[in-house]
């Protein structure tokens, strides 16, 4: 018997990534100061963070973390159902449920864990999971691990979702979509998907990681922007680590569904609860996000300024009115070269390559935040123009 050598397989896969320009490497940040970050001894203006409202380093949020850590310690000590559920966890769940208009919320350690929990707790071998082709990897992995039948419809094609449901009429089914798509920055057609779900007696679940805090009335996200409630979207996810600046996630829905998750979802039952201090920080962030409309207003003004400036300079951005502004370059090597040229000029905009995005659509995923200034945006636009000319002259 001769088994395949795993180390040989790893070496071959690494060599292929090197040839394609797809080696991934971490960048170690040594200091942060708002939208400015230091690594390698240099300060850069950060245009690849998901801290859309500038809350990650906001004084009241950081103060809440420090005060709670001093009072309650660093860790929670156990899972939620043993002895790890703290009053601060409970307060955060209630605040989020009130803000987003849901009967109940359930706190998870991350959005990835939350998506695994939802799909695995609700679907099994004979069930159907219909998903947008550009959904986040956690949603795709959740369906695969649940063992259900996964069907994917063309991006933002509600009719395609309806066709997939009609093709398997006898299975319990869910439609699952991102609210705001993290690599393209566009918004799902939630009203059409809600109608398809209702007609086909399926459950609609919206991962609104990049919408909550940014879109809709009072920042309540893409579901609220579509004028839908828990009747139209029985389950939705909100993360704490993007617009809210912290870490973790919540799933929101009616009492029956959330109760089922709290009693059966393995990623909830068998993991340590978030530190209470992190819950305190997120609670402070939620309260600021609810009342500080100026953060969203400034953010939208910066998005408009960037798009207008990019159009004047001849850059073709994907259609997006969200803080996610993708500049598709094409080849992996060209995206890396443009990112490196920007970095040399003091700006950090990460190159995103397959398999995160489709083949041939490597891009800079430029993200804006309320902590940026107009000068930051104008500086980035100028650096993009100079970098493009430089690379063109070099034949890239």
C-alpha cells in the first residue's frame, strides 16, 4: 500500500499559488491611530478595514472594555449554558434585539460560528439550502457541513432562487443570502427573495454583516432598508466586528427559532462565551451607532466623494453605494502591483484574489469609514492615479 504523501501535496499546492500570485501573508500591525496603522516602521492610511463607523478606537467603547475587564476579569470561564452567560451578554442581546426589531438575539463568538450554527441546527440530509453564488464562505461551508442539498443561484437573481426551490418542492428549505456582499459591495434584492421564500414556504436567512450600522433607518441594516421585519426575514445575522468595531456576532429572530438555536446549535453549546468585557464594549458601540446619525451621514458623503473622484479619473468601480468600493484590476499580479504602488505612497488597500473572488476579477477592495477625512479620500485618489500611470509606463 502506498498512501499519497500529504507534505508533497502541500508543496505542490504552494508552488501553484506562487506561480499564480496567490500566496497569502499576514501583515503585522504594531500600532493603530484611527485610520492610520503602523507596520514595518511606516505609517499608512488604512483603506481596507471594516470599521465603517470608526467605533473600534472610539473613547467610550474602549473605556467600556477597560472598565468591564477590571471589574469582571478577562474571560467568561465557560460556555453560555454552563456558567459563562453574563449580565453584560444579556444586556447586549436585548439592546441589539430592540435596535433591529427582533423578539430575541443570540450572541456568538464570530459570524463564521453563527452561520455554521444556524444552518446545521435547521437543515439536515434531505433538506434544501438555496444560496446566492457570491455568498460568504461561512455560509457555503455551513451548508456543506450540515449535509443538506446545496443549490446556488446566479448573483442577486431572485428568479433563480425561485427556480431552485420549485425544482425540489418536497424538501424543507432555506434561502440564504448576504445582505451586503463583502467583495462587491452591492445589496441583495431582499424584498424579491422574501416573496420567493413566502411563496415556496421556505425560510429566509440574511447575513447582514456589512449592512448593520451602515444602511437603513437608524443604521438597522439592509433588512430594515428593504422595509422588511421578522415576518419577512425570520432570521438575520449582525456582526459586532465591522461597523460596531468589536468582535463577535448575533443571530436575531423570533422566540421559537432563537430558542431552538440556543438549545441545539453545536457552535453555541460547545464553545466558551465571549469575554464579558467585549460584550460591554459592543454594548457601548451599539448605543453610539443608534444615536450618532452623523457617522452614517459622513460616511455616505465620503463614499460619494470617492466615487465621483474615481469617475473623473477614469477608474471603473463596481456599482456600490456602500462603504465597500471594489476596483477590479483583472489579473492577480496586476492587483498586487497596484496595491504595492499605493503602499509605497502611504495607502493600504488590500489586493483580493481568487478564490475569494471569481477568476479574472482580482481587485483592490477599498473600504471607507467615518473616521476618514476628505483629505484622506482625495489623497487616495491621487495616489491611485499616479500609481496607475507608473505601472502603465512600466508595462504592467
